C-alpha cells in the first residue's frame, strides 16, 4: 500500500522532486554516520564478471550495494580520468571508485545539502570532492568530464530529459555515461526515447535478476540493520525503501513488471 501511495504521489514531476528532496535531506539526520555508505539495491555479478573483472573490495555491511558500483565501474577504464557522479547520496560510491580505480579526480554531486555535508565528514581522498548541485542544471562547462556515473538516481528527477541533455553537454567527446536504474516497464520507453534522441552509442542490459539475487541474499542483514537504527514507526517505510522480500518493489522486480537496467552510453565525437 505504501508503495502504491508513493507512485500515485509521483504522478507529477514537482511532487517527485519534493518527496525526494525531503527524504534525502532527512536520511542523514535520521541515520547519521554509520556503515550505511551506499544507496542502491545491490548487485550480484554473473560468473563471467567474477572471472574476468577485478575482484571487489570487502565491506562488512552493504557488500552488494558496493558491488553495484564496482561492476558498473568495471564497464569502462577509469584510470587517470575526470569523473562526475550525479546523485552521489551519502558519498560511499564515489569514495570507493576514488580508492579502487585510480581516477585523476572524481566529484560527487547531490542536491541534498545534508548528504553532502555528511559525505565530506565520512570520506576523504586527494582525488575526491563533493558538492551540492542540481542534476538538471549541472554547474560545469561543456566538455568537462570523461565519465559520468548515475546510480539508481535519475528515476526521481523532475525532468529526465533535462538531466540527460546536461550529461551529454558536460561529457567530453568520446566520454561515457555509466547508468543503472529501475522503472516500471511502461516507463522505460519514454526514457529510452529521450536517450536515443541524443548522439550516444548505447549499450543496454537488463540486470533485474542480478539485483533480485542481491536483494534476497542481503535481506536478513538489511532488515536487522533497519530494526536497529530506524525508529519503529518508520520501519515499514524503510522496508519498502530498502526493497526487502515481500515489499511491492521486490515483488515487481521478481514478477518482471519492473525492470532494472544498466546503460553504457558513449558520446559520439
């Protein structure tokens, strides 16, 4: 019921923007500094990925959400490149990439001022910075970045067309957008149409089964952490937000009515 109510609320772009602004501003204040560094549903790699890609680091909690960043980052060389993560949340993903993939620099951008403040207190690296900013009006000159990363974020933006046009603008020629996100099936065609209207070479992959496996394997640990750290009256909403087994989001990915996809989009020179 909670999930249905939220999707009704999301009918209008301004209500989506308002809801996620309030939520992401509130989360750092509710949870604070903890082992919760990542904000995605997690990823369980294929056997081929395990065999052919560098091994991910170990993380006591949130191993699967960390792996979402790891295997997305493995989709393109990042060493000595300039990277922007749009929608960096609590900042753990940008920090992981900064310390494991040797970029020249990586900036984590998010519209939540409290999330950015928290990221700056939790993570530090010579090649890493965090700034507050708007995904639909990126505060950078054209042709500024080699790589842009967007993890489970753009579905919440009020205007995804503005976001993708901004991504295209600030990427250098030959630059790459690495994006993972989920949507109900009937919402994907509109997103794909916006993307296809831009001069990108696009590789699209359905990773729903990889995400579902991660949700299952991390379910008990995730529930335990929510029960320890979240006030009782908020827990059901956090169960939904975390995609625990039995929630509507989990069921929609399981029955195939919501798809989770990975995109590698190269800006044409």
